[in-house]
C-alpha cells in the first residue's frame, strides 16, 4: 500500500491518496482545494488509476475539488445525510471564507453504517460517526490497521459540534461506539492535523474518555 497525505488550502484540510501497487488502482479521501491536481500527479507517477473519491462528510473545505473528480468520471461516495452539502455547497458559504468558489456535484454511491466495500483492492468497513456533521463517515481498513475518520476525532481533539447538524452527545457516542471500539493499535487519519492511534486517544483525548 502506498499512502500519502497532503494538507491543502484554504484552511489546512488533509487529503489522502491511497494506491494499490498490485491492482494499479488508487482512491482519494476528501477533496480540499488542490486535491485533484495533487492526486492526478501522484496517479501519473505511480501509473495508477484513481477509481474512487471517498468523502468523510460534506463540509465545504473537504469537497471544494470534488467536482473535478466528478468531471473525470471518478466514482464519488458519501453519506446521504449530507446530500444538500454535496449538491449545493454554497449553503455553507457563511461558514467558509470570502472569495471561495463553490461547485456542486453528484454522489454516485451512498454509503451507510456497517457496509463492507472493496475499493482499489482494499477491503474496508464503513461506519457512521455523526455529531460533527450529520453525514460523517469512517472508513476502516482492518488489514492495514488504519481508519480514515474525517473530522470526528483529531489527535487530542474532536470535531466542532457548533455547526449546523452538530451535537456533542451524538459525537461522543459515535467516538465511543465506532472509534474506541477499534483495536488499540489502529492508526487514525483525521481531516486535520497529525496521525494518531485509538490507544493514544483513549488515554489522552481531553474531550471523550471511556
Ligand atoms: Zn468538518
Ligand atoms: Zn474539516
């Protein structure tokens, strides 16, 4: 597995590029500004085809480049609770920064709790982790012992609960049920900031403790 992270504009949102050297396929997690050009350059240098864009949730900073993936016919996956944010991202304009251009796009495949999917030759389990955003998703790759968690949890932090559809009790429940229940050694790749592990957050996360 080849995995690379880029912290992108305009507010430091992580995008992940994951390639399978055997299948010569790749997927991308989240699409902040510049994610498409970055991912395309990686796919060219690795001679891999990008088959899917997985969206952890519909907040504007995670989807600014998604329309570019859509134009190339790349499958886009997300949760139906964020349908409005994907199709009309300008509804979040007042929470973004001035001068940002929004482009709506369509989701090709809606994902839901406890769904097993196979992308680019990687097996993953989908979990719903609402509380930061209604359509927040987690992608758990058991064999690789890692999970993409979006803005549900960060290294020693959690996602904001004060945006539309946010709720602390819901987020706390999501973290206890679908993140702290993963094996301790599982690496957590968040939508912002550095990588962490399930054990490190169980021990030191100041917001959610068991
Ligand atoms: Zn968010
Ligand atoms: Zn974010």
